[in-house]
C-alpha cells in the first residue's frame, strides 16, 4: 500500500511540475495590532506555517498545510489559501532581483474558523527560492483571532 501511495505521489508531482511549480512554503507572522482582550479572552501573538504551494503558469497559487498559533496558549490547525501574483515584476530592488506583488486570502481551521485577506510582495532571493513579505487581517467569530493585523515573512524553496 505504501509503495502504491508513493508511486501515485511521484506521478502527480511529475505531472504538476510539468504544468506549474510545486514548492515548500514556510511562513512566520507576528501581530502588528490586536484588539484589547475583553472578558479575559486570549490573544494571538504569532503564527507559524508549514505548507506546500502549487503555482500555476497563470500566476495563481494554491497552498495548504499546518499552522501553529503561539499566544497565551499554543494551538495547531490546518490552513488553505490562494494568491494571485502580478504577471510582471512590480519593480526590481537590485539588478536581477525582481519583486512581484500579490493579493490573496485563505482559511485557517483552528479552534474556530479564521478567514483572512492578505497582500504583499514576493522577492526572488535566488533561482530556486523566494522571500514573501505580507500583511494579513484575521477575521473570525471568536475574539481570540478577530481583528488581528499580522505582519509576516515567508520562504518558498
């Protein structure tokens, strides 16, 4: 059974990389602003992500993986999302280092469901890795996550 699963994974990966690009995505974000905790409700301090990202040639990517919330309590969950990147680099920091802008959104399945829009920049750190810098706004029915503005950085390799 394991060999069959491995063969299917290799086949899917080979087929996907012929059309798009699959990469590992590791992010860390910290709270820039958050509401006052009322009723002794806990707050989020930072969130770490470990995910896989599939980028289509049409500059759209889909990602999914695990999220780890660090705050007054530790929590883990699953996250899925999508981003739309600019077709051409927005500008170049230095010659040969392009920077693309992106907008996106996603859902984190934590204690309660958290929805978020995000916007940022992806910098080509090398031929095989990218550095993401972004802002994300958390929305939830739970005050623990709601109205948190997160500043994040990530590495795709």
